[in-house]
C-alpha cells in the first residue's frame, strides 16, 4: 500500500515503538512529523533515517507532552495531519500508598491527557478532509492490571476508553480510532524494568529478562517494534476502513489467560 500524500504525526518517536512505527509509515511514503525528548544529535539521526525512507522532508515537533493544554497552540504549526499515533509514554512503579503524587500526575499527563489534546487539536482537520486514522498505543495494561503500576494501568485503561468514545463520535465520517495493546516489547522502557528486577533479585540481566517474559507473556517472546509498525500500516490501509473502536492485543497470549 502507499501512504504517499499522507502526513503522520507519531508522538514519542525518537525511540522504541514510536520510532518503529514512524519508520514503517515512512517506508510507505508518508511524510513524518516526529516528536520526543531528544538531543540534537538524536533528532538529526532520526530525521535523516525518516527522510531517506519516505523521500520527503521530516519535521521534528519539539513538544514536551507532559505540559497538557500548552501543546494545543503548537499543534496548529504542524499543518494538516492525516495519521495521528499517540505513542509517547512513561512508566513508574511503586505500591499505590507509596506512589509519588507528582509521578502519578506526569504519567497521566503523558500517557493519557496528551492523547486527548492531540486528538482534540487535530480532529477538525481530519473531518474537513474526510479521512483520518488515530492509533493509540495502549498496552496489555489497558485491558488487565499488574501490581505497582497504578498510574500506568489507570492511564492505559483510560486510553482504551477514550479510543471507544472517539470511534463512536467519528463513526461513518472517514476517521477511525483504534488502540493497539502490546505485551512486552524490548525497548528502553522495558530494559529499565529488567535491569531493576536483576538488581532487586540479585540475578543476571538474562535471567531477569526471561523471568519477566514468562511471568506474563505465554509465547516467551518479545513483540518487535517492526511488527508494531506493520500493525500501524495495516490500520491505515483500506482493509481497516470499517475497523474502529477496537483494542487490539499484540501480546503473545498475555490477556488470553
Ligand atoms: P521508550 O521509552 O522507548 O520511548 C518513549 C518515547 O516517548 C521516547 O521517544 C520519549 O522521548 C518520548 N517521551 C517521553 N516523555 C515525553 C514527553 N514528556 N514529551 C514527549 N515525548 C516524550 O518507550 P516504548 O517502550 O517505545 O513505549 C512507547 C509506548 O508504547 C508507550 O506509550 C508505552 O506505554 C507503550 N507500550 C510499551 C510496551 C513495551 O513493552 N515496551 C508495552 C505496551 C505498551
């Protein structure tokens, strides 16, 4: 399929899953707007990669998505956006009674509220053009819970709910809204959790990785960022014109248990 002529904004696309999705959309010819907390060097590296793939200039959206409604005026500077991937996210783990309130606020701001603001700001343009794709990176934790992840699980369940409301409001208007719910994907966000587990339990990083996978993900395998990129491309294809409001698990059987 070709996404030539479409512009895609992928939040949090300087690393991990967002970068995998941005690359896959660029490979199909979409013009990319990328975003994240990146050094100038990282920004230049990602820009060059995306431009080579898509054959078009890529734009870096320098927005800190923890800032809530402050991003709304910045969205207006981006021009038309046809594909919005709300991917930026962070994690913090602690028992709920010890959960630092400021971390709760930040996780909710980046993992949930930022998606609302981006949809709120970009939907009118999609409606004017009669076509749009909104893909929200939720998680298996948007469908089931784990201990010590109060803010993350609340935000991801919220994102699944937001996905359904937007899908219902947009039904029949050419704009679809779906959530993708990965289990474990080996990115910096998960590597931090593996390293913390190894240190906490006094085991090797390899053992911690294997334990983390097998505890939740029956396949015993990570999903790759390239596979999630292919999901995003599929959701942008005409095969998915009538797929909306879904929360698609890509989790090696995690939520089948
Ligand atoms: P990552 O840490 O590799 O990447 C996160 C991206 O978000 C980076 O580009 C970072 O710069 C950006 N970001 C962080 N804070 C930001 C802010 N304030 N403003 C703008 N950008 C910001 O993480 P990842 O594992 O690729 O996760 C991407 C998404 O996928 C997240 O929403 C995460 O919850 C979700 N997810 C990840 C996994 C997994 O196993 N890795 C599983 C399920 C869901």
